[in-house]
């Protein structure tokens, strides 16, 4: 059993107090580590009758994560609703500017908020954490504008602390790497299509099935740039695996496949942003 230290316990109690003041709430639930931790915390604090998990589904979300959200919600005995959200129809999303996440998050959370209110839930929770302020996060502004609550972030609970809590609570995905939407794999300025999102999802699913984890298939025009764990780069470059990967990704529509020698890095495409871009 892992002990929760006093500092983390204080943060946890702060989050519980904030949740209690809301009375009941809907959780924007992706099935990732952060939102699973938030859902568990909300259920334990407010009770199952006062919590609903709402998951957005559609081509922009990895298929395995949509299935994982179903499994975890079921395991927690949470009421779970799915909402088809076709953000790929938004012109601002398709153009893929550095503000794509803001427009996407606004559209997504507005839909979730509307469904929550139809179900009798005035408050919506999102699973941001204290570390998110360190990265470029235009989607955070959308949450603020829509009045979405972020109890983990407000209590200054970090990503590492979320993993500690999740492991303590027996959540099966406590050690999994982050898995943001598939659009985050496409270089800014490149048009996003449903077909491209499906290609990325299938390519990453193939690589995970071959034992590569974490994995990102970053797209730069005709090039699929693979980000793998540093210890797995050599394996990807060896025959026959190298040929197997290249053949599969060419079959999926990528003209060229490259392996990034720096390995997997979360939010790596944000390195292409101007230096004036501020974390949000």
C-alpha cells in the first residue's frame, strides 16, 4: 500500500472541499489517468447519484482510449454517457492553427456542458492538473470562459501526485502515458482530415500491438515521424521490424517513415511555435 504524504493529503482535502460545495457535477471523462482520478474523487466525495461521466467520442479520439473510458467508468460503477462530437467539421479545427485547441475545446466543452444541464447537472469538471500551466495550453482559456471547474489544478495536484493517488485507489491506468487527441500529432498549419486522423490512430495501434509504448506518430506532410521510448528506438531500426513498420505505414498512406532519435516527448510539436507563445 502506498502512503499519501501529509502535503498531498492537504491538497486532496482541498479538492474534496471544493467538490462538496458544488453538490453534484458532470465529469468530462476521456478515460486517461487524470480524468479517471477526477472521476474516482468525485464519486467518493459526492456519491454516485450526484456524478455523471460524459465522454466525447469521434474520429479525433484514439479508439483504444474510448474503449478504456467505458471499462473504467464501468469498473467505478459510474453513470456514463457518450457524446458524438465531430470537431473535424469546424473550419478552425481543420485549418490547424496554434489556436486549434482553443476552438476545439470550446466546441467540445460547450456540447458537454449542454448535455450535463439536460441531465440536471449544472457544474462540469475537467481534469487539468498543476503541471498543465507549464505547457502551451490554449484550451485552458476555453475552460475559463465556459466556467468549467478544474478541482485537481485548483488544489495544486501535480501529474505525479495524480499517479500516486490513482495507484493508491487501484485505478488500472495509473501508469499509462498521456494520450491527447489525435490532432495533436499533426504539425500546425497542415490541414486535418478525418482520413488523416484515422491513419494516425491505426498507425499507433499497430505500433502498440508490436510492443512500442509510449508511441506518437507525428505527421509532417507526407512524413510520419515516430516518437518512441528511448530504449525502443534501436529495435524499431533493426530488421525485420524496420521493414514491417515502413510497409505498414506506407499501406496506411504515409509516403515516408522516420524515427525521431530524441525519442518520445510529450507536447513535442509545441517546439515549432514562436518563442512568443506563452503557456496557458
